[in-house]
C-alpha cells in the first residue's frame, strides 16, 4: 500500500508533475536517481527525503499511477531535436 499523502500532483507545483509532498522534488528525480544507481540512503541525504517518500515513489510507479499524459514528464530524457541533425 502506498502511504497516504506522500505524493502530490498540483498544477501550481513543478508544472503538475508528481512530487514528494511538502517538497519540490519530482518523483521522476527519485526514480531516475534509483535507476542511475544511487542508494536510498544517498537519495535521502541528497534530497532530504524519508524512506517512506522513496517507497511511495517506487510503488506509485509500479502501479502506473504516474502514467497519464497530465503527469508525464514534459522534459523526457533523450536526444533533443537539435541532436538529430
């Protein structure tokens, strides 16, 4: 179960991208940091988060809670159009 009230989606915060509640840390940063090999302890120190914050981000992603177009990252990683020439 995702701990209640750990993830916020508000159009006035980070363009409506899911963030850790009470911070401006996007869920995508937490997930990207884990994917890049950071440990949860490193993420907690770097972004001043709790284990529950990280756990909520991972569970939310696993359950597809952030897959709607409204919560998609407007700046996905990958080559920019300028890189394709």
